[in-house]
C-alpha cells in the first residue's frame, strides 16, 4: 500500500495490530506503534485502546503505561480497559493507584471500574474504611443494584468479617444471579454463620437458582462444622441430582462430612468413586480416620497416598501422630517421626507439637524433653505440652521451671498454658502456688477466659475454697457447664450436699444442660443426705439426656440407692454397669454399710474377693466398718489379715477403720495396738481411739490421750469433744468434763453442738446433780432435743428423782410421743420410787396410745452362728440345759454374796403372783449359753439392745468370778468388761 502510494488510516493499523496480536510479535507491535506516532495517529482513542490491549496481551506492561500516559484524552473506556487489564494480571496495587488517579481526574467510574477495584481490594490488604468509601461512591453513582458491582462487594465485606454489611448489599440487589447467592452463602460459611448459610441455600434452591459446585462445597463444609449431618446427607442427594458429584472439591467436602459423623463406609465410598483425587481428598479421609482412633486405616491410606506421589500436608501427619498418641502406639509414631524428618517438615509448628504430644502420651518423657530442648521454633504449644508432661508426673518443680523459662524468653502464655500448670498445682495440693498463678492470670487478662476460669474453679473447689470458686464463677460473662460442674462437684466432695444441689438446680434453671460429671455429682449429693426422691428425679434427667450407660452416673446411682437402703434398686443399677470398676463395688459395699445393711455389705465384699477383683484401701475401710457395725469380729479379723497381705495396713484411713472396728467389737487392746503402731496419725485416728476408750469406760485413758493429742499439735474438733466429754461422764469426772466443755469455745473456737450439750447433761445428771442438770438445760442457748431430755430422764430413774424426771418426761413426750423408751423410763422411775399408781397410769397411757415396748434382746456368736435370746426365752433348742446351768450359776453366785434384785420394778402383789423365771433377762441366758458352748480360753462376747439393768450387772460380776472367765457385754450405751468379779465401769454406768 505504501509502495503504491495508498494512504493508510486508523482502521489499517487496527488490523495490523490484530495480526501482531495473533502472531505474538512484540517487535512488530512496537514498529507499528512507532509508525502510528510518526503518522500522527497517536491521538486516536481507538488506536490507543487497541495498543493497550495488545501490550497487555503480549505482557509489555511498561508499553501499556506509556500508551496510557501519552493519551491526550483518556475516556472512561480507556480507564476501564487499563484498570481491568491490571486486575486480570492480579496487580492489585496498580489497580488501586489507577483508580485513585481516575477519581482525582474527575472521571466517573463505571460498573467495570468499580468491579475491578473491589476485586483488587479483596486480593490486597486494604483498610475497611477504604472499602466503605468505595461503597459510598457506588451508591452516589446509583450502581448498587448492579450484580457486577454488588457481587464483589459482598465478597469483600464477607472476607473482612463484616457479614451484616454483606447481607445488606445482598438484600438490596434487585436481581440476584448465581454468583450473588454463592458469594453470600460462602461468606456466611467462612465467618462461622453455618446455619445462616444453610438457610440461604434453601432460599436459593426454592428460588430455582441452579447451585454451582462451589456453593455445594461451602454448604457441606458448614454442615460438617455444626454437625448437621442429616442435612449434609440430604445435600449429597442434590449433589447427585445436579451433576456435581464429579467435582473434586465437592467430593472432598463430602469425605470430610462423613468422616466427622463418623460414617467411614460412606466416606470411603465417596473417596473410592472420585475420578481425580488430590492431596485434600487423602488428607480429609486420613484426618477423619485418625481423629476417630482408626490409626491402622489412616496409616494404610497414608502409605497409598505416598504411592500415588501425593504429598500429605502437615495437618495430616499431625492427625496421624495424634492417633498414635491416643492409642499409645509409640512404635508407629516413631516410624512417622522418621518420615517427618525425611520429608523435611520436622520444624513445622503443628508437626512439632504433635510429635511432642506423642511422646508425652506414650510416657516417654525423656524423649519428649530432648525434642523440646532441640526444637527450632519458639512455639508456645510446645511449652504447653511439656507443662502437661510434667503435670502427668505430678512434678511441680519441673512444671514451674518450664513456666518460668517461658516468661524469661518472653513467650506470652495462652489460654492452655495456665490450665496446664494450675492442674498440676491442684494435683499435688500446691494451692499457694496456684493462687500466685491466679494473680498472673488476672494481670495478663485471662481472668474472663472460660477455659482458664473452669480450671481455677476446679482448683479452689477441690481445696475447699468454695467461696473463691463461686466468686470466679459469678464473674464469667457466659454460661459454661464445665465451670458449674466443677463447683457442684467441689461442694459434693466436701460434704456440702445441700449447696451442691442448690447450684445444680440453678445451673439447670439457667438453661445449661448438665454433663455426666454434673449429674453424677448431684446424685452423689443426694446420696450424702439420703434425698431419695430428688435423686430419682436426677436419675430420670440423666437418662433422658442420654447418659444411661455412663459409668460415673451408674456408680453414683449405686451409692444413692445403697445408702438409702434400697437393696433391690442398688443391685439393679449395679448389674446395669457393663464395665464395673472398684468404685462400683465400693459404692455397693460402703452404701450398704452406712444404711445399716452390714451383712449385705460383707456379702458383696466376699463376692468381690471371689471374683478376684483388686480391692482398694477404700473397699477395705468400708468392709471393716460393716464388720464393726454388727460386731462381727471373726470376719473383721479376716479382712484385717487381707489388709496386711495387700499392704494397706499403713494407710491411715484403713487403720482408723480398724481402731473403730476393734473398739466396737470389745477388743479395746487390739484397738490400742493398731493406734500405737500407726506410722502417721490424723485427727480421725485420735478421735477413734478416744471414742473407743470412752465406749469401754476407760475415762482416764481417754482424758490422757486427749491431752497427748493437744501436746503433739493435733487440733481437736467437735467429734473429739463428744468422745472426751462422754468419757468424763462414764467415770464421773464432772469438774474436768465441764472444764473441757468451756474450753471448746474459749480455747479452740468451736461452737458446741446438741451432742455436746447432751454429754454435759449426762455428765452432771449421772453424778446425781439433777437440779443442776435441769438448770443447765434451761440456760442452754439452743433448743434441747429428745436426746437431752431422755438423758436427764434416765438419770432421774437411776437416782429416783421423780420431780425432775416428770419435768423431763413431759418435754420428751411432746417431742417423741411414739417412742416406747420414754414410757419405760418413766414407768421404771415410778416403780423404783414406789409410786405404783403412777407406774400403772404410765403403762395404761402407753397401751392407749398403741405404743409397744421394744423387747430386750441379746446376741452371742458361737461356732459361726449367732444365737439370739429374749427375756424368759425357752425357744432355744438347748433351753433346758441353759436353764439348768443358769440355776447352778445362781446358786454358786449366791454362795459368794450375790443377792437377786429382780423385784425392784414389781409391787408386793406382783412379786407373789409372777413366775420368777419369766423375768430372767436375755443377757443372762446368752452368757449362760456361752459358758456352756465356748472353750474356757475364749472370752464371752454378748451384745444387748437395751441398757443392762442393775441386777444383771451384779450377777455378771459374780459369774465372771466363779467361772474365771472374761465376759464382755456391749449394751445400748457402752461396753462392760467383767473379770474376776470386777467391771471396767466400776459400777458407774
């Protein structure tokens, strides 16, 4: 054309530039650019825009900028072209700079300009205020309803977490396309609004918008996060329907969904049918298998992944290591460690933490520590794992050293650091150090962190500082079941059962669903106060909440029903437990023992031994207590032998139970021996021995031991004073006893309880100071209970004081009108005082009110059988021999001075009419049978349900002398040791 002299125009060069574009020749393009400038076509907008397109396509960005800068008149189309061109090249900075220049030159942006700059903002970190300014300009230009602009604006807000702003843009759209729906749904899903994402997907589906594979992926991920697995399965059906089941990232979302359910059959089915598997596919299934404990399957898939030349990510390897740690598979974990080193990912923070966790959970603390010392990164997670490691060993010094080194190195503790060290403080009882760390928690701003607070509450609750624990709970801004449960459990553990139940009720009223620990603690609290009905209600709640198979709740229910004497229900709950542990058996044994079903408790203990189950010190303690309560000395001694064999004889609680056992069985010397041989004693030990001495009438020994207790620095408590006051009462140490009573508040800061006032009344009245006892009762700061009035009435019967006795009986009958003991004591008082009419009136009143006298009964064990006798009993197979030998004993006793006093409660007419044998008391028959049946070397042990009378007491003294036998009688009040014609009570009982 040039050789022929034909003139070229703009269109000519446009065609020529297209040829350069097709050939990809940047050199030819630049030559044409030169000719265009030479011929004066440089001002043509069409040519300039074409040059911009070609330079962009050929990658000469400098050429693009030069053409754009040289343009004399830059139209909005030119601005759009260069802005969108740089956006396609993902050069966000240049886009934002060009947009600023465009605004400065007062060029009004178009949809294309705004869409490009919004995408640039999404791909580049800009302040949200900048994005909001762009939003304002869009509104000013009236372009907000355009999906081309609004879709990237929704994405921008969603990416920055401004989901409300994104939703407003979405709602203002007049016409929503599939991109609009996808942007909003993925925005919800990525910002933790999974439910909203699912609801919006439903709206989209109802509106008839065709869902893209990407939106399926987003919604399926949302279902996985919030565990809406049934919705996820329904979405799987839609994935098939719309033909998205071949998309890799959709299948990956499905694999993750089914892995978390867990439904590995479906997960592996989706995985196996995938046409194209990537790293995410393998990682999703491996992580799912590993997290559910299927380490073998996860490792097998891991091997296959490597064979397919796919590289597992660090999260996958960490999941595998965690699975090995959970299963204690150290060998497999070490193999993975080798792979980690070969793959060059050993310094990855996640992998380092998982490796350390592996060795800690597999108890290889030495390797864990070596790894920790050689770790290349200052990762707070690694420090936390080491705190857990030394915490497992209860090694507070190392834990605290790690904690201090963290601070020296300037590492900032996180919400997992403080709980780790605080748990160790709780475990080893280091409350002082725990309180210091609590101070740091406050200083570093973690005092409102729920996880940290739950551990603090647990620490204070377990150490008995329940007020502090409650204050921390009240400061929490959100309701946390773990924190509430820790406090409830603390109250229950410290026997504050009413408080435990009060807080449990408050927790439920707040709408907090209890966990298994909360239910078990509440049921244990009900067991503690024998609140059977409330316990049953909580039992029902736990069942409805899905905890019917929970071991801790099952054990608590066993204890509840056993302590409440519900034998069948206790056995039923016990049998329901599939994997019974020592707590299950202990709950049954201790519960039966505490509710008075001691024989059942011992039967369960025997059953446990036959099953060859390992008994704990608590089991032995409960069994010994059961034997003590029924004075089964033979079985108790067998249990003692087992205790020695198992090595529990040095345990304080077991020794305390043995002291009480021997004391209750009449073997005070064995109790003293057990006490003296204890390597370490606590307040319970001293109290048990003092109480034992008191029960056996060894008042001076009890007082001496009490003084020694104070000398060694052991603080006496309420139980101690009941024992020592009772001891003083039994031996007539009135002045000393009153001194001890006054010292309770003056020296030891103890407020006397009703039991202490009853002891003082017994102390004074037993000594014959009945008017003084009455005055003491009237001046008491508390309301006297039935025990106090009964004590006074009993003394009045002994000392024949009708006036004070009637006063006591009047109050006692008001409190307990159905108690037969009151009528019997009052009747006997009138009888010994010779007031026969009053005695008869009392008996008639008793009959009119339908009150029946408890019959006297005595027991004696001979050759593994317990023989029971009632007054005048002739039902025993050897009754004739017993009465024949009894007559012999009476004759011999009379020969050395015994005078029978059987008529003290009968008037003259009754003495003439009644057969004397009818009034032979049960203890005489039991002792006579024992003398007939037992070897001469065996002491006679008899138990009686009522107080031994004066005549029987005198008779037994004489019999012990003529038979040359030790006779031990345990009545309703104390032990009497008869030997050589003398009783340990010195006739003061």
